[in-house]
């Protein structure tokens, strides 16, 4: 079917379906049902992913199966917004570059696992970094470089470092303090 015949077919399909796209203001919302211009009841189309509030200007489609809001054209002011797709088990964003920006903060939360995977680099740059793990932290790498003005490592029981060769260098003082020191 060529493009002209396909467009003609689609136009006939729309005409036979008698679906009409209309616009209006959300005047009330209740548990996923929306009242538009105080006279039309509609529900959000599954792909919309947004909860609507009073004052939103929307496009909605009237069908034989009811009316569905298909687009949020102008949003009423709100404190926060959530994208939700309860019909899907996962959400994947795909693009050459994705950037999440929080002017004050970003919070990533997971009930089970949180994974960061990069084929080349993961960079963290911040004023303060706090890491906490109730269980085990394992770092596996071929090179590890750590630099700081002052450092402190504390272990409640045992701190052990093993290496093929180990160098401890101090420009002024080296202090070993223990009840016993075994050098060999």
C-alpha cells in the first residue's frame, strides 16, 4: 500500500471511528478520573504517565470506549510531578546523552538493587562524600589512587593490608603504637 492510499485509509478509519480530539481544562480529579470543563468525564491514557490536577489544560480523545486524556498542553503550577507507568514492569530511557539535573538535590532510591555501569569512566565530584553500607563493601580494580590532605582509617577489630610489596613513607615522623609489635 503506497503512502497516498495509506493516508486515505487512515482518514477513513478515523471517520468511521468518529473519534474527535478536543481540548479543555481539568476542573476536578478523583482517583484517576478527570472532569473536563465541568461536563466531560475522562481518564488519562496509559501512555500519558502523569497525574493531572485541577487547572491543567489537556487534549482528550472521545471514543466509543470513553474519553481519554492524551496530552497535557499546559500544566497548572504544582510542587512536584511523578511519571508513572503501572502497566509496565520497567522503564528504559535511551538516547546518546541523558542528563538528570536537580537544582538542589537528586535522590536515587531502590528497594533492592542500584547499579551503575559504565564501559569507561564513572566520575564523582563533590564537596563531601559519605558512603555507608550495613553489609560488605568490595572494591575490585587494577589501579587505586587515593589522595587527601588528612586521612583516617579505623577498624574495631582487625585492619589488614596484604601486598607483594608495600611501601610506607613519611616525610617527618612514622609512629607505631601498640602493646606488641611483631616485625617478622
